[in-house]
C-alpha cells in the first residue's frame, strides 16, 4: 500500500480531534465551567492562595535560626583607671582599652510563642480570605455561565437569521427574474425594476451581515469554552425543537442565595474578624526563647587557631510585650476597621436588593417572552404564507409591486420579532436554570 495514502488519514484524525460538538446549552455550560480560561486561572490562583494558611500558622510555631556575626571594632572603648589601684603614685591615671578589634560570634536561637492572641486571630482572617476566594470563584463561574448562555443563544439566533435571510434572498431573486422578464417585454418601467433590484441587493447585504455576526458570535463562544480560534465548534441544537418551560412565579425562584450575596456576607464576616483582631492588639504577648553563642576575640584575624579560647554564652528566658501607647495608631486602626465593617454591611444590603431586582426582571422577561412566543410564531407563519401568496399574485399581475413590498416588509418584521422573542425565551430560561442549580 502506498505510504502517501496515510497522509489524508493523519490529517483527518487531527481535524477530528480538534472538533468540538455541542448539542445542548447544558453541554456548553459544562464545558465553559471546566475549560474557560478565566475559571482555570481562578482555580490556579486559589491553590496558590492556600499556601497563605501555612504562612500564617507558622507565626505560632517554634522558630529556630543559626546566625554568625563578624565585627571589626575600629575604635575600641578606653577607660582611665587610677594607678593607685595598682600600687602606683596617687593622682596618676592609666588608659585601659576594653576588647579586641576582631570578634567572631556564632550561635543558635529558638523562640517559642506562648501567648499571641493577634496571631491566632490572623489564622481566622486567613481562613476567611480563602473562603472569600472560593466565593469569588463561584461568582466568576456564575458570570461565565450567564455570558456563555447569552453568547450560545446569540450564535444560534444568527445562524437561524442566516437561514431566513437566504430564503428571503431566494424570493428576491425570483422576483428580480420576473421583473427582468417584464422589463424586457416592456410591461414595467425601469424604475420598478430598479426598486426590485435594490431589495435584492439589500437582502444580499443583510445575509453577509448575518454571516459576519454568526462568525463573531461563534468565535466569542469558542473563547468562552476555552477553545482556540482554529478549533472547530459545531452547534447541533435547533432552538425550534427545544422544550419550553412553563411561566414561573416569584415563589418558583430559588431560595438559595446567589453567590454574589454569599460573597458580600463573607466580606462582612472578614471585616468583623479584622475589627476583633485590631482590638486584640491591646493584649500582651508572651514568648519563650533560648540562645547559645560562642565568641572569639582576636587582635588579628586568626580564628582558625583553636588553641586560643572561645567564650560561650547561653541564655534562656521569657519575653513579655505589652504595648501601652502606640501614638494613636491602634485607635486609628480600630476606627478604620469599624468603618470598613459598616461599608461591607451596606454593600451586602445593596447586593440583596440588586439580586432580588435582577431575579424579578429575569422572571418577568421570561414570562412575557413565553406568553408572546406563540403569538409571534403564528404571526411568523402567516407572514410567510402571505409572502408566497403575494409573490403568486405579483407574478400573475394581480398585485402591484408596492403591494408585494408591503407584505414582504411585514414578513421581515414578523421574522425579526419571532427570532428575538425565541432567543429571549431560551436565554432567560437557561439563566433561571443556572440560578436553580440545574
């Protein structure tokens, strides 16, 4: 078998692996939650923030360090001592120099926190910050899901608009051919033919615009789903075949709080923890420590000469710190924490009202769209029938062009209203499903 025959198979396999088929909006939402770049980055950042837990807890654990210092005392302290202390004549003094110019110190130190209430409060603040990060990820997931639902349905809408525009263009082509035949026979004036030709060109331009909008929406959807622009994305769903839920009342809305409200409540709790932490700054801290050092003093650098003595220093004890006055800093921090708490409570109240208003708006929009959809569908089907009837009458000479154009424009209006209403139904239905956790 010719080896070159495998090349098309290889490219075919590569193409197949890069193709993504989405058959329902729920599949699109699941893919977005799994592969959306913003959500992927948010999850990675959450893993990085989790390391802050260990950093905060380390403050309450024993700390040990090894240290070494090398000092050069270029000006040593001198003290005048009376010579009478050494049997000399009274009234005379001798200068005595303390220490040697070169000092090398090596040692180890261990510190153990015993009482540190602010540090323990920091652990709670860190845990709350991690919970806030989780809630922020849920808010981002909700926003990505909502945006994906809108873009997904916008893509299906523009694809359906392309199909309708192609049908309109086909009718305009038929009408133009009829008008051209009549113009050649002298049955109509060039003005009427030009008007018909203008409608044909307008429909062709609308088709190109719809195709461009479809490509844009499809590319935007690829980004939302974590695909590259070169990947193939196929939407196999037909909106006309999707079932429509019944209208919902305010009592049908989910009782579970939206992640935006949960996030604001978590921020209120964080502000309360921060206020408590600032108040704990008034409490004293207590820690135990132990330190052992060895020190060598030399008149010249010869520390490797171990025949000369090294001096050992060992100490252990407790350190008690009680801040009495901090220049007003502590009072200022407490006042600022109180203001931040009030601001967080205000944001929580506002977010509750905003989410309630948004839920009611989604519900009202969905109910109105469901009620209008059947009327718009009937109007859409009637307008299509009227266009066919008007075309037959125009071809037989029973209709003037202006009469046909009026029917055609009415059909365009009915088509746009039906498509927009159909999109509103499924967009808001999907958003309600997202908020119900479906």
